C-alpha cells in the first residue's frame, strides 16, 4: 500500500470542521486508486459526544468505505492515538503515513506533491506542505503562513518557520527539521527506525511539542526533512505564536487556555531533560537560561505552571 492517512477527532473542537475537511481530503486522494490508500480516524471524543462519529458515518454513506473509524473509552491524547494509527499503517505495510489535522482544508495536489517529493528523494524521511492560515469563522483562506515546517535553534528551541508572515515565497528553499504536527508526510520505514519503547510519538507528550520531539529524533539518524512549497494546506490554528513584539506576544499568550499553557510548558521541559546529554556547551547554557527565565516568569505570573516541574521529574 502506498499511503495511510491518519487524523484525530475530539468533541466539538473538530466536529465543526469535518464538512470542509473531509471533501478536501477525498479530493486530494483522488489521484490514487482506492487500493493504494487507507484513511484512518481515531476519535478521542468523550463517550457522550457523538458529533464526530455521526459526521464521519454520514460521509462514509455518501463515499462508501472511504475511512475506518477507531475509538477508545476516553481521550488517549495526540501521541498515543497517533501511535495506534501508525501501527495500523505498519500492519498494512504502507510506504508512507500522513499526519493531518481535521481543522484544515487541502488543495487537490496537496498529497500528490508530497508523495512525489519523497519518491524522488529517498534519503528524506519527511515532507512538509506549506501551511497557510485559514480563518474558519470568516471562511477565508489567507496568504499568511501558519507553518513551513519546524526549524531548530540552539537551546532546543523549535519554531514554525515563517509563522505569521506573508507568503512571498522567501521560505520556499529553506531547510527544516521536520513537519508541523498539523500536516506532514512520513516515510514509515524511518518512523520504524526511531521507535522508543514501541512508540513512534513519545506518549509522555499528551499534546503539544510531540512533533518537535519526533522531528529531533529523526534528525539524530540523519533522516532529512524537506518543505514542499507546491503542496498547500490551510489551517485554522487555535494556538499560534504571535508576532509584532514582546508586548503583543505577552498578551497573546493569555488568550490561550491554562491547559494549553501547561502542556506546552511541561513538554518543552521534557524535551530539555530528554535530549540534554546530546547538546553542546552553548546549547546547554541556553537551556539553563530558558529554565531560569521560565521559573521566574511562573513565580511572578503563572504559578500554576510550577507543578509541571514535579510531573517532568516523575516522567523523565
């Protein structure tokens, strides 16, 4: 099998997007025969929330056998649910696995361009589409970049390349370390190489930063990544970094929920601990500086984050 596409749904936060997402995904897969791909969805929704299931079943009635529906008793989180989907892809002996968020819309050539790129570059483990912002409420596709893939700076600082900037093609030839978790194509054989404790995504990362950890582990085996600018995805991101100066970023942070801030804080520190030994002196000094800053910041403004240090210590 050439490709398995996997995505995760969760309560109302994903259900509202399915009417746009599913038709665009079907169109983007139309270049493949039905025997060359499978679409798998893992529903992390609460047991009493069946909005996603009903929408998915209705779409399957109109498009027979388009997707396979999986679910569990509760919310497994991003990493654990995706590991279920990737194991299913491995069982199907797929060549590629695609991660995609349901709060996106794809263009007709989105997937074909990604596959074409990996087919031509066998040393490359993953490919990122160019992800632009989608204003779902206004039903507007913009030219503002959401992510051109992940880049890595000293001190284990991961950034979405170009986020918040106008797409003027300046990033089209940029080097990346891996795709954003919102959308990316992976060579399944490369994912098999970097498994830890039978896990592709590290399941300690319930949500947020798991894509950074995966990209970094792939880089450690010299498995390259590339941006494919001809592959376009539009994303209605709920937690994006703000541009325009420290003050704007500061106020933008407080628009995010406490849970999102806690996951992000916890998982960034888990990355520090997990990959500390591999860092050079400069990177270690920058990590120490970040931890000191985060601690002071938390003590003054967000004391609820301090308990995450206990969690990291227990789960390191």
